[in-house]
C-alpha cells in the first residue's frame, strides 16, 4: 500500500482546509516544493497535489507551484482540482504530473470521462468524494443522490488508473479514516482504490492496509506531527512482509 502525502495548494502556498471549507484554512508553508522534497526524503514514493484555487474556478490555476513540486520531488505526482476540460488535462500532464484526477465532470458527463480514460490510459484517476455514502461535487458544495459504490461500479469499466475515495465528514478532522466505506468500495470494483480523509494514526494506516487498498492519502496528520511518515512507511513494509 502506497502512503501518499497530500499537498493542497492555494495562492501558491501549501494549506489545509477542514472538511473542504475555504473559510477554515491553515497555511503550512510558503514553498510547497520544499515540503514535497521533505516528504520524499522521509520515504514518500508518490505525492497527491490538490489545486484548491482550480477546484473553485473550474480550471487549473497553480501551475508554477505544481511544476516546482514535480521538479523538486523526483517521484510521480497526481493532481486534482478543477480539471474539467480536455485542455485542462493536457495542461496538467504538460506540467509533469504522472496522472490527473477527475471529479465533478465525471459525475456530470460519464461519456467524456470514459473517453479521457481511453485517450490517456493510466494517466486519469477518478476522485469520488462522498458525504454519508452519497457523492458530493463542485468542491463539496453539492451532494447528489448517487451512492459512491454505484458510481464506482459504473466507472470501473472505463477503466480509470485508480479511484480516490474521500469521506468528506472525515477530511481534515483527524478523526480516523472511514475504513469500512472505503473497503466496501474497493471490494465492489477491480480498480485500485486509494483512501483519503481522516487518516491520523498508525492504527488507521494498519486498518487500511488490512482492507487491501492500493494506497492512502495523508494530509493534516503529517503537517501537525500526529503521524510520522517514515514510521508509517516502515509499518506498511513490515506488515506487508509478514503477510507474504
């Protein structure tokens, strides 16, 4: 299981929001590339970037920061936030990210998303954000009637490179991951599933590992020192080794 540190960008800075609320922002660093390099030094093999300005504006915004992160990190990065047109996907991939994450547009226009998955094989992941099991879109401002599991099943045949499942109720709250809901989604589809939201302890990491997920994204817990990345990576390697 990959442990993937999150770098959320707003105005070129590294920030975290609580439950996706732009009014509840904490700035953790003015230079995201320095933070990216620090994560890689601690053992990160992949990074998760979110363009918060992009999510709000519906187009990629933080290009300079993203290019700097990709250059500094030297590991694959995935990017989400405001990628709603094919030109946005091409722009983001041009910045050097390994894959893009589509969210809002995938729910509104599945045929387009399927076409993108086929045109850019292995480079398009699907972000499914849910509140109480129902899909939320547009920077979490709206909740639909679709269940996250139903949406994942429909999309699995495209196929996306991965599904990133975020439980909004847990995100940025350090309240533990929603292991059950994420594991249920992973069992329902043949696509790699990455957990996101609320991961805040070694026990969370252990539970997600046992749920046989492809990865988990960790944000606030790393920035606030609640979780040590190199310690968590060591745990995953050890438990993986024990199982084989």
